[in-house]
């Protein structure tokens, strides 16, 4: 079985990016052709304390990154971004094998902006 992948990578300096995420972020498309933007979060507090397998904290961090992204790249106010993610974002537990860190993704379908 053959497969083909196309990968587009662009590098920018840190100062050129408003609202640079503190955790990995990605875009993906479901089998249905619906495209998403997703941010990730791990259970680390703002002060740098790692909380063992704290899914709630990881989810809060993923949602916070998504809010920051919407403010920086979509021009929404923080309040508008919070309202949007509260009704349209999906949370996924992406990884639980990297102890002590659980990885949670917050995914927002891009068609909400159409």
C-alpha cells in the first residue's frame, strides 16, 4: 500500500508572532473534510509546578492556549473567545502514557468562522 504526505513548514522569529502558544498547536481535518485548529495543554501551573496526571489543569491550559490564539489571530476579544470555545470547542485526551503528564487537546472547527 502506497501513501503520500504533503507537509508545509514555515519558520518565523519569535518576535514576528503575536500570541505565540506556550504548548504545541496543530490543524487537522476529519475524514468528513471538516478542518480544525487545535491547541494542547499539559498539567503545569503558571508557576511551573507539574501536577501529576491532572486532566483538569491540562484541559484548562489547552483552552487558555486556544483563547490566546483566537485573540491574536482572529481579532476576537478575550470575552468573545471564551464564549466561542465554551460552545464550539471539543476537548480530547490525546495522551496518558507520558507519566506524569497527560496531554489534552482543545479543537475548534474552522467553519464556525464562515
